C-alpha cells in the first residue's frame, strides 16, 4: 500500500523520493529500530544513509544544491520514513524544519532588499553545511513554562553584542541533543518589555563554548530521538547564525501555520505501520514467527476493516492538508489543518491500540514491533504548540469566534 494512497496522483519526482524513502526504510531503518528503541540511542547509522541518499537536503532549495522539495513532498517522504522508524521520522522533521523556515517560508515573506541579500548570504552557509558537509540541524524550541505553547516570550535570551549575540537559556526535549551539528533555537532578543514578537531564530553551533546536553533520556516512546535538555550558557553566536532576519520569526509563524504540523508525517507513518503489521500478522507472514493464519475469524476481518477505514480517513486529511500548505491560509484552511493534525496524532495511537487488541498477547512481545508503535504513537499528541488538547482548544474557539470577536463586543 502506498503511503500517499494512489501514487498516480504524484509527480514523477515525488514518486522517486517516496520510493527512495521506502527502500531505505524497509532495508535499513526497520531492522535497526528495535535496537535504537531498546538502547535509547540516536540512529547515526540511519542518518548516514539519509546523508548518502541526498535526503538530508530534501527541503534545501535546488538553487542551493538541495532537492528543493515542497511541503507536501516532504510530508509524504517523512511519513514513509515513519512507517519504518518513528523516532527517525521525528528527528528528521526537526532537521528539515530549519530548512523550511529559512527556505520555503522565508521566500514567502516580504523583506527589504538589504534584509533579503543578508538572509540569502546567511542561509547559503547553512544550506552549504547540509549539502556539502552533510551536517545535521535540529529544532529545540521547547522550554519549561508557557513559551512553547505560544503564551509568553521565550525564556532563552539573546543579548546583542559586537558581531552577534550572547545566548543563555535551557531547552527541554531537544531531539538530536548530542547528535546535531547546529541547534536551531528560538530565543527572545533582549530588550525592555520584550514580547513574543521579539523572537529570534538562531542556529547555535553544537561545538560553541557554553553549549551542553544534560540529563537522562529514558522515556516511554520515541526513544531514538535522544531528546535531552540543551543548556546554553552565555554562548557567543554570530549574526550569520540567524535562520531568519531579526523580527521575522513571529510573522513567519503566524502566516505559515503548516510549520506546526511537521510532525504529522511521523504519526501518519506510524498509523500505516500499525495497519501493515496487523495484516501481516493475521496472514501469518511475520518473519521469524510460525506461519499461523488468523485471518479466517470474522472478528479479525471486522477489526481490519475498521482499521482500514480509520487509516484512509487519516490519510485523506493528512494529504489534503499537506497539499494546502502555503502562506496566509484562509480561516477554513487553518481549521482544517488543526483537524488534520489532531486526527493524525490521535488516530495513530488508536490504530496501534486496535492492532494490539486484534493481534493479541503475542503482539506485546518486545521481539515484535507493535508494542513500540504503540508507545511511539502515544508521543504525538504531546508536541507543543499543537498538542491534541491545544488543537481542540483552538479549533473550538476559531469555529465560534471570527477574527477580533469577543463576547463583550457581541453583547
Ligand atoms: C519524544 C519527544 C521529542 C520532542 N522533541 C522536541 C524538539 O525537538 N523540539 C522541541 O521544541 N520540542 C520537542 N518536544 C517537546 C514537546 O514539543 C513539548 O514541548 C513537550 O512535550 C511539553 O511537555 P510538558 O510536559 O513540559 O508540557 P506542559 O507545558 O506542562 O503542558 C502539558 C500539556 O498541557 C497542555 N497545555 C500546555 N500549555 C497550555 C495552555 N497554555 N493552554 C492550555 N493547555 C496547555 C498541552 O496539551 C500539553 O500537552 C519533544 C517531546 C517529545 C515527547
């Protein structure tokens, strides 16, 4: 089954890239997934394959030597990766995100000629790090407190100094901690009465003095992301580290909400994997297991039918919203995006739950991938700022209130 449903709807380039991800996923990532999950180790081996295949540069513009994929193409490729290793897909999204912010999103924003020229120069260096040196980026935005939900300025501060900034702060759940070459952090440009509009997006070199990854990493799921805490202690970062010009991140975030759904593909892939496994298991075709068929029981057939329906509903919303990606979506498109992101995250875990119920006790064994899919899929709904809860909050509010409306104004 193709991750994008009917592959005939894809361009030839999209088909090639998804096929490439499928081959890597099947032959390389899936066989390694259990060990990275058991050891909570970062999949450097998978990233070596992604590097060699060119997929590390999937969203680097072609003019800068990358593959120049748009959002929908990224989404389908990442979902195919997630089908074979959820943790690799999650960290891949964190690597690709700075490319998207700095590339496709920045291209849609207005800049002065001087800002544009400087941005082109800075991003050329970042893109060169990926294309020529195969370096890894990441996106540690989250902090303890209200900033990650978009309710307060970032607590990580960038103090302007000659030639750049001195950055201090603490980022929680920094996927690729200790693995990335650059951490794409959001901080607040230090000034009196700073607000979320003063957010500044910098690529902090992992080797800079004052950067460290601290703490344990022993979570329920997504163990191969190695999302330890990142500490930035008075780190000097040059101006050229900017991934977006000063003052533009808040505008980019408001005008390109699809950037908060870059994890949808991970969970689309896990949803597909839960279905794939169930069919394989009931047909008695799981490698290494006795070829016992269980497909003849009507209850199993109904469960598979229910799973397929949920899977196709999930895929339809996933693909539509990925294809909708663009600057300034209208209210209807924004709400559909929230609905899609919520659906993908929650349905992935629901499908994994149904898969375990249907396959039975043996599917709990660590020797099979299903219990990992169950644990990994639980993590999606917790990713700020678009957790499942916050998607519901926003969807309800935005459905009932038009822009600028309040109850006081109505009464
Ligand atoms: C495996 C994994 C990898 C991750 N990788 C990254 C990464 O690379 N980069 C990154 O930036 N983050 C990453 N995160 C962090 C993630 O995005 C969240 O920031 C994190 O899960 C928040 O956890 P918390 O318990 O601190 O949440 P809290 O802030 O305590 O929130 C708990 C819950 O309360 C709800 N909530 C929070 N704020 C509000 C509000 N204002 N109004 C209403 N409800 C609210 C939300 O539903 C949330 O799930 C990762 C998380 C996981 C689990």
